[in-house]
């Protein structure tokens, strides 16, 4: 027979392993430690408000509004807007270290840089929609992804793309406040 003290001693490492692994398994956010000061990142995020104009036989898609957010490795921000063909003055700002580390970690940890550039088909009955683009350069590796808003396509837009879009939109909203 196995002594109960041996069972208790054998159970201790199992209990410790469970206590260490449970928080990692139930955590749903990106760890900030994923980004470090040695990572070099440049991000260019573009949002286009597009409108399809029908000329009878032909149709043309034109940009009603264009927003461009550039984030440099040191946290410098440049936000440019062109509305109805009129260029507005650039807004320059500095991203705080916490927000820069968060976006850097999100892109690095999710593998955003490895997502293949896909082409999403726009539904034929959609006339007004938003199309977005993110160009990321992380440690010399570059990736550029284009996607429309979900209501303009029947295809599935991956949640990783949506997560990055939400973070960048949040940065824009803080700039223009």
C-alpha cells in the first residue's frame, strides 16, 4: 500500500503546476511584456470613406474622406485628414510609452506581421463603405493589409485585424479630442 504521505508529496507539484497555468489559460489580453525596447516598429494606418458613383454604363469609386495615422518607433504621431478633397493641417503628437508598448505588443504577439495580404470582395449593392489599410514594419519585416468594413463584404474579417483597427481608432480618437 502507498502511504498517504507519499500521495500528498506527489500532489504538491501537481497543485503548483495548476496554480501557475490557470491564470495563463484564462487571461484574454495580450501581455505587455511581448514588446520590448529593442523592437523597431513603424505603423501607417489609413481609413478611406469610399462612395461608388454610377455613371450609367460605368461606375467609379471615390474617396470622400481619407484619414492617415503614422506612428513612428519613438512614439511620434502624425495624423492627416483630407475631407472632400480639402487637406486639413496635420496634427502632431506623441504617443505615451504605455500605449506604444501596447500596440507594439499586440502586433508582435498576435503575429499580425505574418498575416497574408488578402483581397476582400465588396458586395455589389454597397455604395458607401469604409476601407482600411495598415502597413506595419516590425524589426525590418513589412506587411500591408487592406480590408473593408464587415458590412461591405460577405467574407470573414479576422479578429486580429479588428483588434488592431480598434486600438488604432482609439489612438485617433485621443488625438482629435
